[in-house]
C-alpha cells in the first residue's frame, strides 16, 4: 500500500538525475516510536520540510518560516506529497532542472508520539494531530491543524505551551546547521 502512496513522489522526479532516494516501501526500523524529520530546503524559496512517519510513509508539509518554540506563533504548513521513509536520511543537492532543485540538510530528527487515541494517519485524515517530539533540537508538544476556506488545503503547525516552549529563542536562526553533517545550507551550496 505504501508504494501507491509514493506514486506522486516518484512521478515528479527523474531518479537518473537526482540523488534523492526512490524508496522501495517499508523498511524495518527495529523499535517503537515513529520518526520525524525536518529538512531545511533551499529550493526556489527557503523553507523547512516537516515530515512525520505514518502509514509506512513520511507525511510531509512545507513550512516557510520553520518551526517555532513560541506557542503564540502559528506557522503555515502547506501539504506536499508523501515521501519514502528513506528520505528522512537524505541530505544533499538536488540538481538544477529537477523538482525541488537546491540544497537539503537534515535540520532536526528524532521520534514522536501521538497525544490522543487516534493513530497518526487517522488523526491527519480528520484534520488535527497533537504529538510530542523528541528531537535533537525540538522537544515537546505540537499540533497540526487543517484549515478550511478557499479550497486549498493548508495546515497550521503550533507549539504547545509546555516545558519545551521558549518565547525568546528561535531555533531556526540560532541553530542553522544539520544534525547529521554539522553543515549549513550555505556550506553545502559551496561544495
């Protein structure tokens, strides 16, 4: 079933030209909690790709301003196609002429757990998911909520007011480097 979920992902890419992982369905992770990853992506505009493992794929949103630690800030999250689980480890340069061309780093990664009784995929289908992140940069409660309106699907990513909240610190500007390589987007671009 996850192969069907990846049809849009594969349709947009030429894997003979891009180093992105194609993904071949489920891969064993060994233990418990599902994974999240946030990739900083310098495509046509700089944004953060927020991804949650659910239903055998990475459910994905583009967050233009990146995640916040301030519960008062609501961050727009535009849904994108599901990505393969292997994409959570991808860091590199997508070549010019390819979908999403530009540099990608793994800005944060870790595990998450759902806050509530619905499985993540079902909660997302219903338009609201509350979850707890255990990342290298982000920890604490967050919520994704679908907004109605003009026919375009949009979501809000909001930090919950808990011990991980910090109204003074902006991790997007104070911690720009990859948790994998230690490189910034600018360093990757100079390769």
